[in-house]
C-alpha cells in the first residue's frame, strides 16, 4: 500500500524558488597555469518554481545541461538545494518518509548489479526500504509481473536488453508504491517501438491505472507532447515556459533549429 498523502487540495509537488550551484570544473591546463585561482561556481538551477497536480503528468523539457536531473535529485532528496523550498502534498518531507512518497526512475545501468538477477537486484533495493522478507517477496513478485518481467525474473541483469533494463528501473522506482514518480529520460536508449510501448505503459498503467502523479524529464518535445498534460521548459537552469503542449507548439517551441558552421570548406552541423 502506498504512503498516504494529506487529504487536502495541495498539489502533489510544489517547487518554490529552488536554486543549486556547484563548483566549476577546471581543466588540467587551468590547474597548471593558475593553480591558485578560484574555481568559481556554476548555477545548475536558478529560482525554479512550478507545481505538479495530483492527477497530472508534467514534462520537464530541456537540452542536456539544462538542470533537469539536478531538479529531480533535489525533489527526491538526493541533493540539498542552496535556496528555495520543495513541498510534497503541502509539506516539507525528509528522510525515509520522502522515499515512500516519491520514487525515482533513472536509466543509469551502472546503478544495477550486472551479475545479479532481476529478482536479486530488486531484493537488494527493497532491503534498503526496510521491508521484511515476506513483504519483499510479495512486492517484487507483483512488480515483476506488472512491468512484464515475470518470466525473466531469474535472468542476470547483464543479459537484459535496453528495454528490459528500463522496465526493471521502473519496478525499482515503484518498490515503495509511491504516489509520485520522477522519471529521468525514460526512453533515452530505446528503439522507437520499445519507447512507444513504454510511454503507453506510463500513461495507461501508472497514471490512469494507479493514479500516480508523474514528473518526466526529457529533451524530446515529441515525447513531452505524447506523455504530458503540461510542459515546463527549462533552459540554463531557469523556467522559460510552463504551459500545455498544444499551447507551446502554437508559440513556436515545436520547431527544430540547427546551427551550421564552415569547417575546411565544408558545411558542418
């Protein structure tokens, strides 16, 4: 059973003025030329504010480096913001309770144990949630069936296809049955057919079926149009637009721009 949110009208998620900066990385040349110089800081997220309704799928749209992943990590408690506030169902939530309310799905294959089976991987992460043996077995069995991996439960993760690995990542994010799900580039490494099937699973099973509020980070406008009720456009760590996909398309955000430069007498993209 999922953690129970407050019975009021507060949105599932609310971000208010969230900001985060990191020390700037310096090249080897800079370190050798000016080892005493200050590193400075890079503002990854700058005053971000938006909300996710209890029955919404919201897209966080932006190019690589826009601050999408940093924001997701702030929401689920992996990174502490320098400023601003994150509310979950109208409250500031931390620690174990936050992990019961907000689940994170990210496709980083290095976060799984390649020599372990799908079942063994999920059992490891379920232990981190504090579930006892019987509860772990019940949840893992149900989730493997839900994401279509029941027949492959005892295969090693290293033998899985990209689509199967992404489905296992979704199962991991659902272990605590959180009412809010964060998804970081869920179809990034998938072929078009597998990506379409995954988007259908998200909208039909997780959103319509389970009633989860979902925040999806993506750089793909077409994916945002397919999945989302509303899209928050992020650029250089700041919110540039927050509207429905249709409204954003009418404002001209659906086009693709290319920058060309001349290299050795030839045009290069």
